[in-house]
């Protein structure tokens, strides 16, 4: 595969988000299937694997560590702290905690689960507004000095917060949702990354399945699928969004590729400092996604895609109000207030 730069690392231009294997979209695949997918990704050229303490409350890091520990020199390992599962009397719950002591504890736990001595790229998963970003990043910088982490990133932050953090320690990556139907990085973060030499790592680059064209019936989601709580996936909003796929399919046919490949190719074309990290539980979908780097779009096709699916044509907000309140980003209006 072709490569792109993240700080000191050369990584595959399309890398792998591992969350789907343990978290968020209903029942995870059997462990043997997850292992086969991770090894297949490595075999066909993926050189960055992205996980987090949050995913499966540690289960995803445990999976990645167990499967890939013998291949550690072949890839860049990315994980995240500052948002993790915490045990309470009534069960384990997601907690955002950016205090220095929490971040150091998260990192130690991640190193143990990942069965590695160092995490290549360590993100602050969410900015905890109760803690100055300078304090959280300062604690992460100590992890770099201690040799437990090689480089630092942030997830879901505004351009202003990014620049404050970068003044404390170099930030080499910002991970945020970016795709045809989620364009908020274009407000300021995409340019801010370019200005400081950081890479934008795009999660959900095929819109949690929407841009594949295969997700037609949102009523079939498992009970614990996070999309059930997202405004864009509510039945009425999703029915409106499905109408956008006719135009997407027409351009995909012109480009002789799938809709997923088309969407990833559009994203790659937005800048050399962008690395998409699609996730999947299926090897055939993995191979389809990675083949997108071979798709070449004309300027006309890119412009038509941008005009077809964007913040004005998508119905529904990215997150519900409670989740959106946790995120420090400049949000565009997408049909309703974000």
C-alpha cells in the first residue's frame, strides 16, 4: 500500500480502526474471526492499527495485543486514554477523565493489555473540560519522556484547543470524524493540522456504513448499537438520507468502484495529510476498503460528490445533544442543530 506520514511514522494511506471488533455496533465477531481479520489486514499492507482503552472497556486492546504482539515491529500502534470504563457498584461505565493521574493510569493499563513496552501514537480521547488542556497534554508529554509513548495526538478537538495543546508538546495527529456526510473538520481543524504539520486521522470515513450503500434498514440494529441514538439514523431522517445514495451510486459507476471505495477516494483526495481508518468485521469489506487508494477521481467527480453530500444535504445531527456536549469541535449544522 501507499503510505502517508504521521509525525515520525510512515503508515498505510488507509489504516484500520479496530473498534468494530469489540464495541459499538452490536455483538462483536467471534474471537477467531477477529483474529483472522487483523492478521489479514497486516498481510495485505495495513501498517497502523487504532484502538482505545474505551473500546469494549479494554477488550479491544486485549484483542489487538494478543493477536499482533508477535508482529509488533511491522506496524504503528495507536491507542487513546482519557476516556475509559470505570467500575461502579452498578457496573462499568464510560468516564471522561483528563486528570494527569488518570491519564498515566490509563496508559499503564493500555500497555499491559496491548502487551507492548511503548505505544507509538497516544491520543487524548476526549478533552475533559474540567482540566486545562495544558495539564492533560503535559501529563502525556511526561509519558513520552518516560519512553512509554512515542508521539501524541488529540481526538475530537477544536482548532483553538489543538493550538493550545501543540504549544505544550508537538501534536502529530488529530482524530475526528470526517467523511462526505460529516464535514466539520473543514471549518478550521483541517487547516490547523496543515499549519502545524499534523495529520488528520479520519474515523467513520464511510459514515458508519451509510456511504457503503448496504445499510438500508436501520430498524434491524442490535439493541446496543450506538447508531440507535444518533439523529441521522432515526427512521425519518435516514429515509431522507437514503435518497442521496442514488447520486452516489451513479458517480461510483462512472469511476468503476464501489460506493465505499468512492467515499474513501474522495477523502484521500482532500489532502495528503489525511489518513482514513475505516473499521469492519469482514475480510471482504476490509479488502474492498483498502483497494480505494487505487481509485482516481477527476476534479469534476470530486466537486459533484462534495455538492451531493454535505452539511446542507444531510438530515440529522451527528450526535444527540448529550454526546455533542462532551465534544470540543466546531460543528456545522446538518439539518438540525448539532
